[in-house]
């Protein structure tokens, strides 16, 4: 099937155009920049696909708890085992990482 955009560009639809895959999961979150960098390097070395979602602290968190920005590491659920192994190898920083392991509600590109 062909579509014509308002700019006059022809777009061809293929069998994958209708498929929407959402297999990302919130793996963990960190607040310390050093821990974020260490985890990023370890994921890259192990070839774990990830993206970062930045979350600002809420008003009450800022008032009473210092309120740091939180960075959530979202990974492909098929790489959960590899990501767990990466975290075990890092070991000493694991206390600074909050584990989430929940289905991601990201609406990127949809």
C-alpha cells in the first residue's frame, strides 16, 4: 500500500509498519552521576542496549530530602540476564543503584 504525504513524498507500507514493539523495561535508577557513568560504560562494554529517562524530583522531595535528579536505565527485556550479570560484576556500587525491573511505560515514537 502507498501513502502520499502532504509534502508529496510517497511512503510504502511493509509488513513491519503495523507492528509496534514495546519490550523495554525500567531496569534500575541512579542519582549519582559517577554511578551513572560507571553503569553506562559497563553496559556498553557488555553490549547491553539501553536508554536513559531523566526524572526530576517532586516539590516535596526538594523541600525535605534534597531532591536529586533520578536517571532510569531502560533496557530491552531480552537482555535482562546480561544486565544482571553486568551489575554483579560491578558489585561495589550496587548499593547506590535502586533496582526497578518493571515494564516501562515509555511512549517514545507512538
